[in-house]
């Protein structure tokens, strides 16, 4: 008996149980393990056998949820939860915005009227590191600073244009 037989996987609330596993030789000569699984159709409740896919497909990919009579590709089964916007900004985003507003206020008398409110990104990053909001390593690459800035832009807390950024008024 193959060790994967009897293993279960829950995908979006539906339980799949592996009922058979067998070896298969691919066209290029590799040997892979294919599995069959059974579940109940999400619409009519009839037992459904899905299968002849690899172990990695069984554990990592979307599996068929309906029988051939109830088949509706792309139609959601039950309520689909959408990932919505968070109600409040992250605490680190609030600190980043506070630092940006302070920098913009400090620079108002030093720059031209067209550039008022805009701060260079590198100055903002330097201020965030100096004030302890981020470590120097957090601002490199696609680290926490980058993810927080992207989320702030999505929430319309800041506006980015070229190498400059400015805070937007909160609604």
C-alpha cells in the first residue's frame, strides 16, 4: 500500500481523500506517482472521484469540486470571501506618514512653491532610519519599508511621482 493512500486534503472547505496511488512512466522516461481522490460534489452531494494527477498537484493546486452533471467551470461554490481593504492603517504606516508630514513642513521654506509638500524618497528613508521607524536593512530591496509604502499608496495616503513623495490629505 502506498503511503499517500488515506491522506486527506481540505480545499475551500471540501474534503478530498486519496483512494489510490500508482506509478506512471512519462514520455521522457521519468517515473511519477499519480493519485486518485474522492470527495462529495458540492452541489448534489454525490460521491465524485477526481484523479490521475501528481502528488504535488493534489496537495498544491485547485481540485475539481463538482461532478460532471453539475459542472460549471469558474462559478464559485458557496460564498467567496474577498480580501478587502483594512479599516485602519498599520501602526508603522501611521509613523511613516507622521515623519513624511514633518519633513514636508521642514522643507516648505527651503524649496520652490511648485515643490511644496513633496519630499525626496531618499530623504524620507533617511529620516525613517534616523527616527527609529525602520532599520537600514529594512529599507533595502523589497523589504518592510517597500511593502508598507506600496500599501500606503494603495490606500491613497501618499502620492509618488518619480523620486518624490508627498502625503495626501486624509478623507
